[in-house]
């Protein structure tokens, strides 16, 4: 039986960091034996390159700067005109891809993964909305990671019948603890000799790091910060101002393998996000896969459907440093509670958020849209 041909249109791709990038890589790597994938994304430089990763062709289009966080890739229009696939899978938000799709009108059927609204650039989102509505009208199916998103993002309510819930999945095999990881973890714990709180993510406005920093003033622990972003300089200044510099370790960008070490080294993960731009929180699943509890915020998106309050971690109000402080202190003061929540989180990831389950759902969706029969992975 011929494989279904699917062209993935995303923002960036592995080894670039980010939730959308991680979920796209997980999907493609998980289904590459059953689906004929082509991945089209932006390069980080002004040149187009074609490469192969794990046997999958990756076209990275020349990027000529950015505008409101949008990569400028003029070459994407001609790519849409030449697409030869059964299905185009478009990952949003990506305004330029939406506009070029409408101009080119490629013939393949369309799946849209709606990862998030455009939240911060509200005026631009208002101008852009008619184009987005057109693409959602044209879509055969709209994939969302949680049913909560239909209420969180009003534009989806009109398309409720098209929406299919497929949560992100985590590669449990990749996040297994090995002897090498265990040895590195021992070294980190000996180095700090204090409870370790972990943050993983881009240093951007919606992550709410300023609230976490203020919470750390009255927390006797080390905060490891994995990731980079435009707010790093501002956050370093804040840390100095509130006198918590000695409590922080700035790890910057790390490899996927290095990230696993940090997950196992920490006592808990904190995701203090404060805007609806945080639609899911893939790092919650990764921490759960490593048996670690999570402190997260009660946003009306997918976060509240992943981290279960008083079961896999603690959920607090957003933009509340005092609530973050109390939750962190509660966990670091109780090894047994951390272990209980962490094991619950691991079980939950295995049962509901595995990479295999996500891939099974996607291949069933592709087959149904393409009117082809396909055996599950």
C-alpha cells in the first residue's frame, strides 16, 4: 500500500527549540515509517537549504528578518504552488503561511493544527482575522491539543464541528533514566546541595518568569533556567534588583539529551505562564515522563487539563508570586509528596500522553481525510 504523502508547514524544526517545534519533530519522527513526510519551515539565516533528518526531507526556507515574531520567507509562496502531496498539514499561528496558502490555493486536502491564538499583537491579529477565518473554513479538520481551547480561543467556536482533539505526546523511551544520566544527576545535586527548581522554556513575556523570580526571594532552593529569549537581559536585571542572583543558574539552550539530565536532577518543574499564548505546556509532559511534580498556573487553555491539582502537582493562579512561593515550598519540604505527585504524573503520561498514542491518532486522521485505509502503528 502506498504511503499517504503529507507536507508539514511549520515555523521552525529540530534542532530549534520550542513547543511547536518539539511537537512537530515528535509527530514526524514517530510516523516517518508509515507516512511520506516533507517538512517545510523557516531557516534562521537568509539562505534556503534542503537537508535530511532521520530519513525525512527538511526544506528550510531563507529568512529575511522577522516582523512581529513572524519569519519573513518569500519563498514559501512558490513552495505552496508546487506542493505535490495528499495532505497539507499547516501549523498555526503562522500568518505568512496563511496568506500565501490563500494566494496559492494548493489542491491537497488541508489539516490545520491550531496551537495558539496570536495574543500579544492584538491589533495585527484583528487585521489578520479574515484571512485566518478563510483558512479555517477551507480546512478539512482542525487539530487542537485540548477541548479547552475552543473556549479559550473564540475564533474556534464557529468551527467546533471540525475540531479534533489530539494532545501532544511524549517519547517515554527517550526520557528513561540511564546509568550515565544518573551519574550526571548526582554531580548536579552534589554541586548545589539544595532543592532544585527547574524552568524550561523560551524567555518571553507569556512565560511569567518575573513572578517566579519574585517567588524565589523566599524560597531556599536553586532555580535552574533552561532556555534563552529576548527577555534574558531584563530578567537578569530583575534578579540583581531583588537579590536572587546567587539562587539562579542560567543554563541557556541545551540539547535534548542534556535536558533529560536536568529533569531528573530537579525536585520539581515550575511553569508560571500568565497569558493564553501558553496553550498546552509540553514541558509538563516531559517532567511527568521523568517522574517529577509540576507547579503550573490556572490558564483557560490546555495547561489545566494536563497538570492535575493535588494529584500530579499544584495549580495556582497566574501572576501570583505568593501562590507560587507557597506551592514550591510545600513540595520541596516533602520528599514523599514530590514522589507521589511525580509517579502520578508518569502514570498519566503513559496512559494519555504517549508519543505512540498521539501518532496513532494522527495516522487515523490522515487516513480518514484521505479516504485510505491504514493500519495503526
